[in-house]
C-alpha cells in the first residue's frame, strides 16, 4: 500500500494533488501507502493545520495539539468543547457563521479532509473515479457529505475515513439528521463492519436492489473496495497485536478477503487451519470483544449545541 513520492515535492505539503488530477488507471509503485487509519490525520504535518492554528490563534496555547486533534477527528462542532481555551473574539467570529455561510474553520477542515482522502486513495483508481463521478454529476450531494464530515467529524467511524465517505456518497438518504441525531448511519456502519459486504443490505429501503447487488457481488465496486481497506487496517493491527505472523505472505490477505466477504465471525474461520489453536482462540476472543464493544457504543448521535 503505497504513497507515491516524487522528487521536488513541496516538503511542507503532505497531500497528493487535487483528487480530480489523480489518474484513474493504476500505476506501479514500490513505496508504501500511509496507513488507512484516521489516526494518521491527527499526527500528520500539514499546511492546512498551520492555517487552523493561526486562525484560532493557538500558537502559544499549551492545549494546541489537543484542540487540533479534536477538531480533525470530531469536526468543527468540537471547537465548543474548548470554550475556556479559545479567545472569545475568535469564538464569537465562528459563531457568527453558524446559521449562514461557511466559516473559515469549516473551510479549512473541509480542505484538510480532502487532502487526506486524496493521499489514501492514490492507489485506488476505482474509488477515485466513483468520487469524481459523484462530484461531477451531483455536486450538491458531494458538498453536503464533505461539509457534514467537516462539521460533525467521523461520528462512529474513527477507523476509516474512506469507508465513511463512500457510504455517504453512495446513499443520499444519509443526511445530516440521520448522521447526527438518529442511529441510521450507525446501524449501517455496524452492519457492514461486523457482517461484511452483505451488511449493506441494511440500506435496502433506501437503495435500489440493482445497485445493492452491484456493490455486494462485484469485488471491484467502490463500497467493496472501501470495506476491504477498512478490514485490511483492522486485521493487520489486530494480528500484529496478537503476534500472528503473515504466514507465506498470504495469511493476512486470506483473512482480509474472507472477512470483507462474510464478516468477522464467519470470515475468520477461513484461517482456522493456517494458525495455531492458541492463536485462533485468542483471535476469536478478541474479535468477539471488539464486536461487543462496538455494539455497546451504539447510541443516538447528536451534535453539540453552539
């Protein structure tokens, strides 16, 4: 998984070029893509981050890193958790934009999110093409999704920015209200990240059957590929934590493919005979705990009051 590096690239910029300029045909690369985890975005250096720091006048604020991390993970609304650490004039300026127009902070976070998904998708031409098509054919929906994520953050989707974006772009039925005030998106997220690609059938009332079949039966569909990215990150982290080696350099891929297709509990059975019983028992216990934790966190999402 690779991020391409080119000689002469601006050292102050950690993104790739704008998404429309990413080629939609795959290219060979020998370098490594950044991890898919959204935690990458908090730690990354970025010109946009410096602009956010400057706009909020955080240069000499001891809680600068904490505030920036919260904003990037939880959206512009997170600013109001830090009222005591933001200059009142700056906070008032942001509040003035709440009911009309886009605030400077919202625009910067939107720019930052765009840079991050561009970087993560450099070797994913099919997903890039899907995003570009939505942007071209339904620009209002595209901007609504980007604005929603910049305003409210990742909600329940800390593990994968890409999967969250693709799911929201795929279904216009996911609006601000169901994203922040109901469990509709949370339920879809839990279903697909626990039960695998067929979990998208949770959205059968909102998406035509033909489109659902295309996403579930085609392993090159945008949703399938985005879900595989999600499980690739999750499985590699989990297996590394449990010290399960990538036997013959194929074990991880076998697990990733089968979990993407069949979900955690069924998919992981594909490697029963490929690892020790001790490792498998540890893995099964860890997965069960992961699922229980994810489901226990299910609660109605609500945005912060400004």
